[in-house]
């Protein structure tokens, strides 16, 4: 599989009436593949996303409005200049679309990536992808991460500019795996969730979903997709 690097320097969104656009939501999923994510955790993240996309309730939400489908893109992020698209923008118009997305993800192999955590840069890259989807009623960036930013621009310094473009940023925070002795995971994930709330998410309905370790990633992503996609269907039908 060939990857290309993408670098982008780079209020409230009201849903228009049905028929005003042919895309009800653009969703860009950014997966953390920085140095803190080992090969096992990488596979749990990729396979967890596949599991979430194939959840019956998630499928129903994706396919609930054939006249205005959801558009999906999946990319990886780590260091400042190291981003790769795993699934390009795909309009989910039927089960076969989700099957193709799942097949692309299952076939993905871990690549060499810089060890840093450039979260602010990843937010700008994801927003750049979403800038190409302005026809969609809502545009959402879904960032997964297991640590704080330590390279590139600070997330809080870029999120307001992204939000002003009508883009919502949600986060899936991944806590530590179960330790051999003791368990401080609840405390640690609470601290990391607070960081993402303060530094990363933006938008009227923005939220942080938590996964207590990569083993919990599939369930957390399933719940997250239901929450961030379902609102668009409800808003469109009102």
C-alpha cells in the first residue's frame, strides 16, 4: 500500500433543509500512531474501528438517509510531517461502501512513523481534509489519542480557527492498558480527558469519549460513532 504525506498550514452549524445538499455529514477519523502506540495497540485500534463500522446500529445510521449519505475519510497521524490517508473520502451509499472501507482497513499494515505526538498539527491536517467537503451539512473531525501533544503547535492555539470554519472536533481518549500491579487508569484517563476537553474539542455538540485501554477501543468507537452521527439524522428530520 502506498501512502502520501499531507501537510496543511492552515459557530454553530445549522442543518439546511433536506435536498439542499447531497451529503449530510463529512467525518474525518484521525488515528494516533505515534511512538507510544505499539504494533499490538495499532491492530487493536484499526480492528476496533472495523468492528465499530460494522455494528448494526452504526450501519443503520450510515444508511438511514440514502438521498444524503455520510462521507468518510480515515487518516493516521503522529509527528508534525507524518500523516497518511488510509481511506480517502468515500460516500457511504450502501452496505458495499462500508464493506470496501472495512477491507481497506483490514489490509492496512503498520508503517514507519516518527515517534512524536503532534496533536495540533493533526487537527490542522484533519481540518484541511474537511475544507474540501463544504457541501456537507455538518463537518466533523474525530481525533483518537493516547497522550498529550509534545511537538508542533499547541492544540488550543489552532482549535478556535478550525471551529470558526464550521468544523466540530470530537476526541476519543485512550487510557493505559491494564497494569500488572495496581491500577491508576481511572485517574490517568480522567487527567487526559480533561486535557482533551480544554485543548482539543470544539463545536456546539463537541464531546470526549474514553476508552480504558486499547482493548476497549472498539466499544468506545462504536459509542462515539452513534453519538456523533445520530445527531445529524435527527436534525435533518426535524
